[in-house]
C-alpha cells in the first residue's frame, strides 16, 4: 500500500522541521539535538520521501545559520565537508528504518530504530572526523583514538535522540488520540 501525504502528515512534518532547527540553534550540549529523532519519526510514522528531503533541507538551513552567523567565518559557507558525513547516516538510517519497521506504533521498534540510528550516526560521523582531521594519524591507531575521544559525544547523541524521540512521539500520540476519539464520537 502506497503511503499518502495528508494534511496531518504535513503538520507533523512542519513540527519536525521546527523542532530539528530549534534544537540545533538553542544552546545545548554537543550532539544533544532532535536530528536523529526527527529522522526516526519521519521514517517510522510519516514514511514519506518528502519528509526525508524536508529534514535534510532543514538540517542544511540550520547549518547555514550556525556556520555563517553563530560562528561566522571570513567567507560564507554553503556546505561544510562535515555535512556530507552527517548526510550519509541520515539517508541510510531513513532507508533502513522505512523498509524494516512495519508497525509504526510499536514502542520496541521505535526504541531499536532510535538506538540503531544513533549508532550509525556515531560510526559514520566520527569516521568523517577522522578522515578530515589533522589531529588524528591516518592509521588504525588514529581511527581508534578518534572513536575513543568521541564516546562522550555518543552519550549526548543517545540522550538527545531518546529525549526528542520521546517528546515527538508523546506529542504525536496525544494529538493522534484526540483525532481518533473525535472520530469514534461521531
């Protein structure tokens, strides 16, 4: 059955975009954002390629603001090399979750998707840090040291992703239950 994009889905997507952008722009511990949580929700519940494109666009828009206005440099940056290392786990997580999770309301499936997407983000993004950094030697020891140094960021990634996933799904379930109650009443 082909997924349809409804007005309710559009409202959910707009909310996701706002949560993702705001969570990246407000002061927060490193990696404690809604980025991975938004991807999980979009893949599990919205199941639309449009939502993936919108979330990538909102991540990029937040990057533009962060890189050019919050941490301004001498020249305007449209895309940083790190963006590509973030884009890979976003797209791969979305695809894996979208095609593997069948029941969008199963809490265990949401938990596994959230944890798996965070792990994938950690592995790919830190490989990118190692590949683009002059601080780590380009051998197995340098790669190992890079991942070791990133462990505290992984804790923040997990905490942020689980926090925002819980928040997004609580809002979704609360607003969805009102809708289903109204339908039953009529």
